[in-house]
């Protein structure tokens, strides 16, 4: 498992040294969410009604920001060839890249969520469930994103293309993520939304690395 | 995952039978045969674009040949790609360096990727004269130093087969000498090597494959351009 950990360690080290993608994702998340009170007005009732949706949509867009670079820099400088030649199966290498993508973009967004929720007047009773749904949902965004990023490797304007490819796939994650947070305010609602979200994660965890690895093998031929 | 040392010293004979490759719609070569015994060296020659890099990439397991097959001790390498990956070192055109990582961190990452724990990066950097640069970020390296760092990978974890794509590009005389010594030592212990160009290097007992003289190549593209 040391090669798996080596990829994550290196990605985190690069993210800290260059400071780019992670800081950008979380700043984008906070600033974009802040635009909504200006756009739809500061009435607390209106904001509280849409807060969970705003947070989920901006978290989703923040995860897309650095997605095209998930494999691009490694592909351009030849590191991807070395990863492909390592004893680590390429599927696991993709999983390591997904995990570091989530650590760099998903986790900071999760950490900033209570602050943004406060600014958007989200009902505090819904916050734990919103955080839980984000904790399950944002890794799914990274996983779907890995397949999109691998498929668009080498395409011109890959950044736009990967968004077009991945956004439709992420709609169910959004629906059930927001649904789970809203259900927290309804005493009669069960955990169905959260369970479906977890099922999406269980579906994406093995399948997305398989698809992404196949696309990477193609790109390296 | 088996540690690299388990398979490291299993030297064998690398061979190809009736190998053929295409790039895009164009035929690069076909009916290519070679046999590389332990300790052997194979040099690929041919004009730019004749398929030297493509052949090396095929040997490394990027993609599959359209015809024929590659074998290690008679067993088709496509049957067990994992074992093949473990027995080779590939140094391609790209150096695989990150500007923000130091020389030692880069080498340590490569070693870990190959399942090798690198206790002392300086020892692996010494053969190619990079020991003094261990703490330098890669963004400050010259192109020759970048190349030497990429080649330092050869000293990390033993592999019986080395595939080097134009290893001499950008190297000065001292580095060329050091690389020749590395290769000599590798071959002396039963390792084999395939490289495209050997300009400036002192190698003996080499065999050559020319990718220049295929009939379709002379017929429609005599200058060897646009390939």
C-alpha cells in the first residue's frame, strides 16, 4: 500500500507548496455562496429556505474547478507513465488521486460549510445532516470527476468539456444531498435520501476508478 | 504487492516475434524480430519518426502490438503485464519532474511508487553526480540535470530490463560517462538494455535494429519526415 500512500502524500505536498487548487476551491465556495444574499435579497426566511440548496450547488461547482487538472499535469510531465508502470494497479492509483482531490477540495469546503450556513441563515437543526450529506456526497463528486477528467485528457479546452460531461452525472448527488438536509427538518421523514446518497457512493467507489483507469490506459498508448 | 527484490534478479531473455505497430493510420514497422539475452544491449536506429519511441513504449507495455508478440523467457508478456512492469525500468522523453518538489523528494516518490523504501536518496543520486542537489527544488534544475535526475531512477530498485528513450539528450561528457558506467554495471550483473541512440556512450557488444529500411517507408516517404 506504500505506493498508494505515496501518491496521496505527494499530491498533498504539491497542493500545500503551490497553494493553488485547494485554497481556490474553498474561496470560490464561500464567495459564490455569498453572492446569493445579494441576488435574491437578505430576507432570512427566503435564505433559510434555499440555504441547503445553495451550499450544495456551490460545493458541487467548487469541486469542478480543479477537476481538469486531476491527471493533466501528471500526464503532461510524464509522471502518469511512471504511475502506470508502477506495481500499483492503475485503478488504485486513480482511487488515490480521487482521495487527494477530495482532501484538497472537498474537505476544506466541508470545513467552511458551518460558516456559510450561518451567513445563509440555515436552520441550525439542519446543519448536522447537511454536513453528513456533504461528507458522503463530495467524495462521489471527486469519483465521478475522475472518470470525466481521464476521458477528456488531451482534449482541447478539457476544463469546459469535463464540466459538461460530469455535471449531468452529478445531478442525482445534488438532489439527494439537498433532500437529506431538508429531511432533517421534517420529523416524519426517514433517512431514505441519505441512504440513496450512500448507495451512490457505494456505486461510484469501484466503478469510477475502473472507468478512469481504462481511459488513462487509452490516453497513454 | 510483491516487493521489488523478489523479482529483481530474475534475468531472462527478452524477445519479439513478427512484431508490428501502427501510429494513427500509418504502418510503422512489421515483421520485427529480436532476441535480447541477459547482459545484452539492443540499440534502435532510424530517422526521426521511424517508430523508435513507439517500439520502446510497446516494450514497456503501453498499448499492445497490432501484430506479433513480445516475450520474456518465451512467455508472452501480455499474459502477465504486472510481472512485466516489475521487471523493467523505463525512462522516456519526459522527465516527470514537479517544479515544487526537491530532487530528493522526487526520487523518494519514484521509489515509493515502485514499492521501494529509499533510505538514502543521496546514495542513489551520487552515480549521476546529483548528490549535492538533493535539497534543490526541481524548478532550479537545468535541462541536463533534469535528465540526470530522471536517469537516477535506474539506481532505485533493481530491474533486469532497462528501456531508455534517447537517454543521452542534454547530457554532458561527465554524465555520459557516468551513464555508460551504470549501464556497464547493469549488464555486468546480467541485466539487459534497449536504447534508442547511443551517441557519445561507450558500449560494447551491442546489437542494432534499424527501423529505417521498411519498403513502404522508402516508397512514400523517402525523407523520413511527416511520420
